[in-house]
C-alpha cells in the first residue's frame, strides 16, 4: 500500500513539474514575441521594462507633488502678513502662468477670498511715506504752447504735447517737468467750495460718473475708522449731476457741499473732451492732480459698489508688500495686442485708430507679452487702482494719461507700454483677477455707451478742420504727423484664446 501511495505521489509531482515546465515555455514564447533574436535574456528585459514603468510613475507623482507644493506656497505667501513672502507673491505669478499655459493648473475662480487682516482697527498706518529715490521733484506744464493758426481757439486740457516732448518724458531724472493735463483754461475745473474741501483729504476713495451712465452706489462693510479717515469723492460732469438729481436724493450740508450717502459729489465744470470715455480718465488716472493733498487713493469705477473696507485694501495691496501702485491682472489677456484685437471686435473704439496706436507701439519696440518678461501681464483690469502718491507713481500716472490724451482713451492698451518705456524702474503689484472681482459688486450702466468715434473707418475722416474732425480736443496724435514710417510695421499675430475677451 505504501509503495502504491508513493508511486501515486511521485506521479503527481511529475505531472505538476510538466505543467510548470510548460508554463515556463509559454512565458518564453511570449517574451520571444518582443525579443525574438535574444530569447535567452528575457529576465533582464523584464526587469528593465518594469523599472522604466516604475520610474515614469514615480516621476509623474513627484511632478504632481511639486505642482501642489508650488500652488500651496503661492497661496500661503500671498496670504502671509510677512512683507518678504508677500513681496515674492507677485514674482511667483510667472511660475503660476507657466504652469497654466501648460494646462497643469485648474481654471481660476471668478471670485476668491482676499487675504486681508481681520479688523481694520488693528492696522498700523505707516508714519513715514515711501522715499522718492529715482524722481525726487516732479512739476507740470501749466500753459499750453501752440501756434495759433485759427484752428484752435482755446488751450487743450492735455496740451499740445509734441512727439519729441513725449519721447523726452520717458527719460527718468531726479527733476522732471512733464505734461499732465490741467492746462490753464483747458477745462475740468472744480468750484472753490470743492477745492477747499478736498484740501483736507489725505486718504481718498474716488469714483466718477460722466454723461449720466451711472448713479452712485453706496460702499458696504466700511468701518468707523475708515469713515473718519477717508474722503469718498464722486467726480462727475453737469450732465450726470442733473441725471442724479432726478433719480437719487442729494443732500446739502451747511457749507453747501452736495452728498449722496457717503459720497461727496465733486462737479467738474467744462468737460475737457468731446468723448465721455476720455473725460472719465481725468479723475481715474490723474487722481493726484485733482486731489493734490492726497497721500493714498483707491479708484473704483462708477458702476461698482465697493464691498471691502479701504483700510484693508491699502494694507493688503500696498503696505504689506511695500508697494506704491497696485492694479489687477486682466482676466483674459496679457498682451496689449490681444487686448487691442478684443477692443476692435467689441467696437470699443474705432478700429483703424486702435491699429494706428498699436503700430506706434510696435515701431517703438513693444513686444507681445511672454513669460520672459518681468511683469505678470501687460494688460490690467483698470477699474480699480490703488496708489501711494509718490513722485514716481505720480509720474507714471502722468505718462499713462498722456497716452490716453494723445491716442485712444482705451487705457488698458497703454498701461503696459508705459511700463515698458520706463525700463523696469517703475515697480507695481499686479494682483490676481479673482481678488479684483471680490472687491466690488458690479452694477449695469443706466444705458449703453454710444459715440460717433466708434464708427470711424479711416484716419482720413479725422483730417482737416472743423466738423470733419470728430474729436477736436482729444487724440492729438491722430492728426499730428508721427515722426516715423508706420507703413512697414506689421502687427504681431493674435491668438483669440477667449470668446469673452
């Protein structure tokens, strides 16, 4: 019996060995399909293949962890109250953009939390202003110099700045004198009552309404400290004041000042331009000229309702990172040539005039934006501007306004150009667009904007005198010969990446 059991056990082992041998031969045959010439080295090839697969998986996991660490550090540094980390937050934006262009970053939110401090009462206001190191003394031309030939009966608000004067204004010196609007008898005049009132304003929240397109929207979440510290100034023309009187209750104080809620109404008599859009750039860009005693200002467009305390805004965007100028990044565009294309598609201004402006900038060396540049973007969302009124910050505003005065009033087209001409000496903070959208509630205009200038089909329509000149007081550069041959200039190609742009 034992011998029968042993022979049965031996036969089972033999059969099992045969099956194992067949399995190995089958595996040899399978490996041979991939390496028929050297079937004897299949174990080493399997090791290499498996090692390569593992290497790819580990590298992928490491890459994703790296992206996650970069994103988390970016968020943390932007929220940090430490000046060092807050200062490098803007530099990280280039890395973030590079990852975004590679499709490795999820789409940004429309709104996101703003990393402000919890209580405006705990904010320390710097006692010392930012020192003026590059431009120490800035003065302005006040008399408009022009040859009286019968075509111009009064001075222009922006002056007859020549192309040579424009070129010289970009050369930074310790003492500078530039065009900056407000030529004597050029328009945009405040009443003596308002001039007296704004002299006391060192901290300003400014807004503007022109041609009756909006009504004042009351800010919310404003602390008692900010109500005492800030002047809330709503600049407008006479058309808007009449419209507001019909639709909103205006109160008058004992001194004769006019108020709508927290807003003190500031009337600008004799609008300097024919185009309402261009008139609106006066208080927006030249805030330091309207309110010369202001040390800090926050500009917000008239269609917006501010929902963040202004002290929190100054701490977040200026004092924390030791900045003097802050503005949001445009949601869709980073190149001015992309923005110009979008303006033409949406009929924001005359197409040939936008092309003319872009050709000037291209002729003068303005490259399309790329990650190689030292800026997060060349195109801002200009509806919110946060400034300390230093000499260099004021100079930048003047040069920016001069482009708006000389060419089109589309200020987003000229912002990046002026930054480029100052060769990196003007430092500013461009914060995320999602934070910009969290600063306000957007209200619709009371009506759609319309202007004849939008339908100009050729620069020839602006030539000549009198009625043929659609904008007689603005856009001087369109009817003053440019000292360069623009006929050979080819604008960079534009990839339309956004339907909403």
